[in-house]
């Protein structure tokens, strides 16, 4: 019971820290993704953020989400640098990126991730248009209308 209380307190602290960063640099979408990721981390058998500095974990959460959603690319909005994240939380870039890698590996996070992508990334993902037919990947928009209709009925 004591550990559960400690986890809840740390979750609250992490959410507050990431929310503050999202308010200053990002948007509501990132704020919600940060909360979702923190909550998912809190349900792991071994909760990773029970040890280590909270600032590092908060920075790593934002960094992990940002790295799969092109946050560090100037052509995307919102845009922030790794330095922005590290300076805000008072962490080093190498430690933050290492913890972010741990988080990405823990949840098998990658580009166009179905669970942790921003709305913008989901809307612009090329993957929903692809289907495998006879071992070949095909853009279903280029298939005959009757085949497209059949795929819709099958939920593909």
C-alpha cells in the first residue's frame, strides 16, 4: 500500500512537470500523450520512475514522445529542440536521451505509433492506406472500387 501511494505521488509530480512544459512549448495533444505515457509507465510491474530524478523522467517522457512525432524537426508544429527540453527540466541531453530510449524500448514506440502519435501524425500516416495482397504491399486507393469496398467490409 505504501508503494502504491508513492507511485501516485510521483505520477502526479510527473504530470505537473510535463504539463508545465507542454503549456510553454507544446500543445494539448502532447500534454495528453505525456499523461497517457506516464500512466502506462505507472502500471508496469517495476515502475521505472520510482528510482532516479523526477526531472530526468519528465524530460525523458517529453523527449521520447517528441522523437517519434518529429518534435525536433523545424518543419513540424509544434517544434522544440532537445536543448529546450533539457534546459526546462535542468537535465543533460545524454541522460535524457538515454532514459527516453529506455521508454521507447519499453513500449516499442516508433514513428507513426498507433498509441503515442499526435493527431497530426495519425492524420498524415501513410500506413492506413496500405494492405497486403498475395504477399505484396499495395496502396488500397489504387485498387479497383469493388476490391476497396470488399476491404472496407472486412475492416481493412
